């Protein structure tokens, strides 16, 4: 397969939300021509201003692209934008590569691959980790599932967006790896929020506390990046609560199928449902602290 290169490879992009906008922007900055689609055109205006072409549907995006990326919200959205009547697969010519970067279901990735192969189209699942900061800084971790030759052909594109690109195995492997990532984050977020609440209730200066613990054995991405946001009362999303609930739901369902008991993940899922019930589903995952504050009777 031909390796992607600026000036020759036409890029399609579906989904210009918190992360997708920055990710597509990096490809434009590297000289790739992009055709884009988003359900809300206003979210794509800055990319259009940078030279991206607008398409009226995912199908039209694919008709003008060699490699089509998608990063949307939920598995149902993935199914619509890739497999629907106006989806990318319907407009893709043989040899086109579909790369879904949404955190979605491993079984759906296999379904997409089967449907794509029937048309002579290739597909990869390539979910990412790193949040809005990683997207802005082109420092994402990208976990890829699919055929080796296809992965190699789009690797230059992935390298425009991430620092760690690892081919995990066949179709669905990227999504399974992302579930490992989300399980790790789930437990860590509970620890981060409970620790900050403890420091606050103990009367400590929590900013100084972060200086001490952030660089030690307790340090983590969530602590060092989301901890300061929590202290400042900044709950705007780098990653939406409702999307994290979706991810944990997928992980719980997959664990059940594998006969795994994951009580820590189940508890975290319930706590985040409480956050959503408080009307904060569209806030950042650091909003977990608000649900725990409510339980503890702590008021800011």
C-alpha cells in the first residue's frame, strides 16, 4: 500500500469536537488537504478558515478522500457516520482507509472491518488517550487495531497527532487497549478526588500538596493535569463526563463477557452516574470531585 504523504494523500475528517478539531488542525499544518464534516458546522469554521473543504455528509467526505478519520461521541454515532446510508463507507472507493478514533466497542470495529472488506475498503480502530491537552500538543497515545500493512500506510498521519503509536493487533485490539486505559483512569480519578478532599478537610494548602506529591510515586497525568483545574474550580471539559460513562459501560460489558470481576470500575461508574445526575454530564471528568463533595457535605 502507498504510504501517506502531504500533497498526495487526501484526508477526510468527521467530528470536530474538543479533540477532533485540534487533531485535524495538525494534519492541515503538515500540508495535507482535508475535507471535513461535523454535525455542527460552526465547530468546523476555524478549520475551514485554515483551508479545509466542507462536505455535507460523511459520504461526501469519503468520496473526496483517500484516508477518512472519524472521532465522534458514541458507538451509535460511529455506526451512523461510517455504516449509515450517508456514511463514509457508502462513499468510499476501493482502497480507501477508514480510521475510527472514537472510543467505541471492539465488536463494532470488527463489524466495520467486515463491511469495509466487502467493498475493497480498509479499516482501523485507533482510539486515543491524552485528552484535550494531548490533542492540542500532538502528544496523544494512539492504540491501533487492524492489518499491519494498513497501519504502516497511515502511520505518517498518526505521527502528526501523537507521540506514541502502537499497533496492538487485529481489528478491535485498539478499542480493547483503550478499555485498559479507561479502567486505569477510572480508579485513579477516584483517588485524585478523594486525596484532594482529604487535604482540603485537613486544612492544607492543596496547591502546595500537589507540589510535594505530584512528582513522587503518587504522581499521575490526572493528578498533575486535572488536579490544578479542580483547585481552581475549572470543570470545563477536556473529556466529557458522559463520554467517560459510555467508556466505562463498554469496559464493564466486555469484562462481563470475559467473566472478569471489576468492582473498582463498577464503583467509579456509579459515582460518575451521580455526577451526571447532578446535571454535569457535559463537564470534564474532574467534576467527580463535586459528587464526592456532596456526599461529604463539603461546600466550596
